[in-house]
C-alpha cells in the first residue's frame, strides 16, 4: 500500500515511522514527489523546477518545466525506465512464432538445419553436422525452434507471464541478456550431458532462466515468493516426469537465470555495471568451457 507524504507522530511522541520508496520498498527515504507525494529514494528522484518528482509524474509531462527524459529514472537493476516494458518480450514472442510458422511452411528441411545436435547424424535427420563439427550456431537457433503447437504455446505463455515484470525491473538490455544467456546455458548443458546424437529444441532453457530470475527479484523486493515457487516446482515435476523433455536445458537455464539475476539486482550501485557485465561474462565463459570440454570428449 502506498503512503502519502508528510510525517505523523506515533502514539506517545515517538519517532515517526520511516517511509519507503514506492518503487524500491527496501529503501528508506524522507523525500516525496512534489506532485503525487509518493515517497521516492535517491535512485528514483528526478530533479524538477521545485523539489523532485517520481518517474511516473515525469513521464506524464506534468508541466513543471522539467524536460521529460532528462536524468532518466532507473530500475532496480539500473536499467532505464521505459514507456513500454513489454517491447523485448513482444519481439521475442514474435521471433518464436515467426520461426514456428516458417518451419510449418518450409518443412523438415528447415527444422533439421536449426535443431541442436551434439554430433553428426545420418538417420533419421541427416546427414547433418552437429555442434561437435563446428556448428555452434545451433545453440542459438534451437532456442527459437518449436515443432509442436502445445510446445510453443506453453513456452510463449511462460514468456508472456514472466517477461514483462522482469523487463520492467531489469531494463531492456539486461532482460535480453538474461534470456539469451539462460537459453545458451541450457543448450550447453544439454550438449554436455545428453546423448551426442539426441536432437533438442525449444525456448524452455530461457524460460526456466526467467523463472529463476523472477524468484530472485521477488526475494529482493520482499514480495510473497510462494506463487512463483509453487509454479517453478510444478514445472520441475513435469521436467523430470514427462518423456522426451531435455531436463538438462531446464536445469542449465534455471541456474544461469538465478546467477545473472542475483548479480543484476544485488550489485552495489557504485559498481553496478561492472558487476553485471562481469557476471554475464562469467556465465558466457562457463558456457564456452562446457562446449570445449564436450567437443574434446567427442573427438
């Protein structure tokens, strides 16, 4: 519940109850927006002609003489607050759906070229070369590839449910990095542990990365984590009980999502970019290590 500005003494003449930023509940503040009087922390304060305003009042063009967009407010992870917090989510959904339609139109020939294979196969898909033969691009293309309508429906439902709040909290660039690195981590673990000629496809690794990131974000904001934990537990049960599911992709994406999100939302403000870029580089380096180790194993 949001609190209005102004302090009221507690019974007995004690100290007034501290207020918390309406966008960052863990941050105490004594500053309120000069228009709506919501409490705002230093990260959310946008200088106005008189006092400070909150990001929403700045975006609304409140007529104070302050140029909207100047000193743009930041998200909890340091990204820019944008007018459309669903843009990258919609682009990712669009790419997945477009690839699905393209596969339906072209047929198995396109499907075979985009699947994730660890090693070259001859039957029934081939002859085709895999990641071990240098086709590392399959780690990326397989992330946007679906063959069954139920498969893409479930993944896109998860993306549409998890994407917007994460994109709004992290910012567009960080959210996109989270999605792609989680998907690549899932593909790399599949390459490492699955049978060399087992085919794999789907955005599930990236979606599980979003599940992990959402849990980290909700804990950071001190929200009730039970809904996301229950949903994650249900999906993990399906992961290890349904047939023909690449559990390696789910686990790899989940671990990467948790690590990246923790670095993004807990990085100290003074070194935020350095910590976040370093975490992304570390996850990417681990992905490369997994690929090199498996490729050496397969000769």
